[in-house]
């Protein structure tokens, strides 16, 4: 009796999981139509099917949300560091300006040209130092955000999210940005489930008491049986089997996420420095 019950429950779980997969796939196909045609062509049915499969239990939604929160904390920290540096430079300029004014007021007229020339050299040296410090800070920000992108890509790749892997190719990054945007839109629409059993105990059919007492393995069509579950079983038998991409999920290359945004390099970024990172959200750093 228990063997038949377990088999029935597994079949129901499979039917509901497959139905959930088709719902997510349909939603993804609808969202893809909003993307530019060049990216629509790259998001094949197999890619979307693999992505829907990875989203089934809701874990990926939680991973993306966690990555987004970590990224926001990182960006806020970097923003504050650059802001502190700018404040230090502003104080330095003000102090130097006041020092020069006081020196000129105390200087004798015939020595003023010599003093002004020396002050100009000092001012140029300070401005050069400020530019170098700003350039170093900008490069630090770029490298840190690039590392964050790589971490996000690696995390989503390990989570089995289709389309994500560690790369710096601009086209691939843009494609990953679009995939993450699809995931976030699904999340906003509520197209996610808690990582729990798809079939609750209360939704499972129970055998008629009379039949159970007789030791029969037949599920009677009585009021204690969940007709919706039986209907789901019938529907599952009529539906086609999952596509091959679902069957070989374990061999599919999955990619990591972030909702990235590409930005132009900040002013003062040295030649040869990494390009401004792609990120899950957009943060504008104050100009130098």
C-alpha cells in the first residue's frame, strides 16, 4: 500500500513541477519579446527552458536578491570612500589658498613676484597629487566592481542559472544583464515559489476509510479523494515529455548573475585600467 502511495505522490509532484516549468517558460517567452531583437535571437528556447528549470524552486530568486543587497552595500562603501577623498581634497585646497593669501599680505612688494612664483609651483604640485589620488581611487573602484561582477557570475553559474559564466566580453555581459532583468521581472510579478514541497500533505488524496480497512490499494472515487490531483495526473500523462535540454540539465553550462549596468569610465581613469564595471544596479559616483 505504501509503495503505491509513494509512487502516486511522486507522479503528482512531477506533474505539478512540470506544469510550473511550463508556466515559467511561458512567462519568460513573453518577457523576451520586450528585449531588442538582437538579444531575442540569442535567447533560444533551450536557454529559456533551462532558465525556467533553474527557477523552479525559488532558490535562484533568493540568490539574486542576496547578490543585489551585497552589491548595494559594496557600492555604498565605495561611494563613501570617494566622497571622503573629495572632502579631504577640498579642505586641502582651502587651507593652501588661505596660506598663500596670508603670505602675500605679509610679503613686501618687491618680493611679491618671487613669492607668487613659488606659490604657483606649490599649487601645481598639490593639484598633481590630488589628480593622482583621484585616479588611484577610481581605479580601485573599477577593480572592486569588476571583482564583484565575477563573484556574481560565478555564484549564478554554480547555482545552475543558464547563460551565466565568468566573462568580460561586453556582448556576453549585456546578455547576462538581460537575463537578470528577466529574473527580476518574474520576481516582481510574483512568479516564484518558496523552496518547499510542491505538493502539501493537505492536498494529497486520502483513501476511503472503508477501502483502507480492507487493505486495498485502489484509490476510490469518493469525497475523501482529491479529484484535482487525479486530474493533474491525467493531464501529466497527456503532456509531452520535457525537452532534451531539461533531461540533460546536469551537463548544461550554467551561468552566474547579476542585474548589471554598464557605465563609462570615471574621469581620471588611467590608460589601460579595467573598463567601468557592469553591476546589478546603477550607482553614480561624484565627479572628481
